[in-house]
C-alpha cells in the first residue's frame, strides 16, 4: 500500500531510490509493482535495486542496468548497449541473469 501511495502521487520527488520494493509482495503483485514503477518513471527518475528475477522479467533490456563490484569499485553497465538479441529470442532477462549472462552476481 505504501509503495502504491508513493508511486501514484501527483507530484513526485526528482529522484526515487527503492531498495528491493518487491519484498513481501505476492508474486502476482510484482507485475503490478512493475507497472507502477514504469508509470512513475515517465515523470521522475526511478532507481530500483532488486534481486528478484520476477521483477527484472517485467522490464525491457533498455530499462536495466547491472552493477558489478570489481577492485573495490562499483561498475555500472547499461544493458541497452549489449547485443543480446540472440539470447532474448529464447530467454527472458531474468533467466539470463540467473545464468550469469548479465552479471550482477554476488
């Protein structure tokens, strides 16, 4: 309820940072959350950290960034720049993440 209230506000902050907003949600509600995040992102910058394959599956490649920790630095990779067309014919983004094709693993 709190997330829906936040994401449906008529005036949003300039940037919203949400850490694992899917926690505690029924799996079916995660797609509704993704719709709310997508809608809010049209009006403000929304950054979401997640470990949810289900949530990642709700977005396109262009909407996802992967963060790797290398040599005590955070390295950000925008998936839009990666050519994954052959992979995406057979797998979802979440499945590619689980297979460690996208990175972002512990």
